[in-house]
């Protein structure tokens, strides 16, 4: 195998995993977000109109989708929880900025997403061998 072929083979699984995580995030937000709202509706409650709650609920929903998909793909718990952490940490880190009035609720949700994507990439680079190898399924 040429050096170029080895390089391409190594980066495609890495890139594919990143795309899979993006898809898992979207599915997690849609499925678990709908489930939370349906459960609240059945209980006669409304989703709290607080940006903190929305940001944390979204991070947990995305994490749940990622955890399910990563475990299905055969990733270990350490890598899986690090990836989930890349969703939770930005929300938690940005809350003090919201509470002190430095950012608005809308900015919180936007920045949460802006920060989590490169953080997810950094987590993947930390475990390059786990995400750059051949497919697990």
C-alpha cells in the first residue's frame, strides 16, 4: 500500500466517525427532545422557558444519541463518555456567562453548538487510533 493510500484509509474512518457523531447528535435531539416534551405534555406540564434548561436538555439529548451509536459501533466506555462530555462541558462552562449577563439565552444555545463541534474533534484527535482504524461494524 502506498503512503497516500494508507493516509486516505486512515483519515476516512476518522472523518466518517465525525459525520456519524453529527448525525447521532441530530437524531438524539429530535428523538429524545420529542420524548421529553411528550412526557411533559402527558403530565400536563410545559417545558420550562429557561435557557439553562434548554441548553442542558439539548446537550443530554445529543449525548444520549452519541452514546447509543458509539456503543453500537463497538467503542469503549472511556471514548464514549469523553465524546458525551464534549456535549455537556460547553453547556456547563457557558452557564456562568449567562447568569452574569455577559451572554443572552440565544447566545448560550449558539455558542454551545459552536464550541462543542471543535471540542468533539479534539476529543477524537486525542484517541486518533480509536477513530482512524477500520470500521467496527
